[in-house]
C-alpha cells in the first residue's frame, strides 16, 4: 500500500514540475504590451514598462497652503480652535499663561491648540506630535522630547490618557518646564479618584486644580500642576 502511495506522489510531483516549466516558458515567450519614449528609436529593455503603468494618471499635487486652507476653513477645525481658546483664556485668567510665555504643546494633533494660542497673542508656541503638521506642529516623540530642561513656562499634554507610557510622558513635561511654571494635562472626563491617580504620576509638581471641559468636541478633564524645585 505504501509503495502505491509513493508512486502516486512521485507522479504528482512530476506533473507539477511539468506544469510549472511550461508556464514559465509561455511567460518568457509572451511579449507584453509595452510603452516607451516615442522619440527613442531604439528603446532599451530597462526603459520599457507595462502599458498599464504608462496609462496611470498621477494625482495632481496639492500645495501645503491649499491643504491647510481646506482644513482650517472647516467648521470642525473652527469649533476645536474655539474650545482650546476657552481653555487658554481660563489659564490666562489664572496667570498661568501670558503673551510672553514660552509654551510647549505635546500630542498637538493637527495643531488646533497651537492655532488658538497664536490667535490669543502668545508668540512663542512649540507644538509637537508623532506626525508633523506644518507649519503649526513639528514631529517629536512625547516620551523623549528633544528640548533642554527648564525652558518652557507652560507644558500642555492634550492626550495623557492615550500615552503608551504615562509616567514617562509626564516626566518629560516636568523636565522641560521651569520651576514655577505649570504642567497642564487633559484626560478623558473622570472623577476625583482618577484625578488623584494622575497627580501621583508627577514627581516634582503640586496639584493646583482640575476641571471638566469640552475640547475638540470631547468631554475631558484638565488638570493643572505647578512645577517646583525638588526639596
């Protein structure tokens, strides 16, 4: 019985090899339709491409200015900027931010928060995200910020709750904000117990206050921490 099975498998293998060989031979002998530069009387093989490639129509290039204008003119963008403006106005009223402040925004997305600060008159705004969105947002890892220590007056972490390593995320904010400055983070709307857990992530800051807000259409809780020199 085993001998018959072996003979069958051998025949099957031979048939498969024969079919594969014939297929390769047909592909080699068949010359596909190609296109090439009509001004070249003797096109070389490496200049010949499948006709479908030549017929492909590329998308028209859209300039950065046009893309930004299209994005910034939407109602969604305007509403998001307005919500961040409301947040920053309350921080301004608390003397946490002013026109001369140096502000860092982490997890800035496409930059609505940066736009809101600029419209309020804050001139020195640095916004970063994993993917850049020029001219408002540059690329940087929130867990490894490429900035010196103690250079910002305010650090704003918009999506702490979505960070892969929340402790590292908070540590980088604290590192880059000077003593006496503030770190502001926003998380999904939560209660007192959750706020207490978030406050524990900060190693050299004291809790100031927490408030539920609407940011970019989402219900969030923003937490303010005052950075202090370690004793």
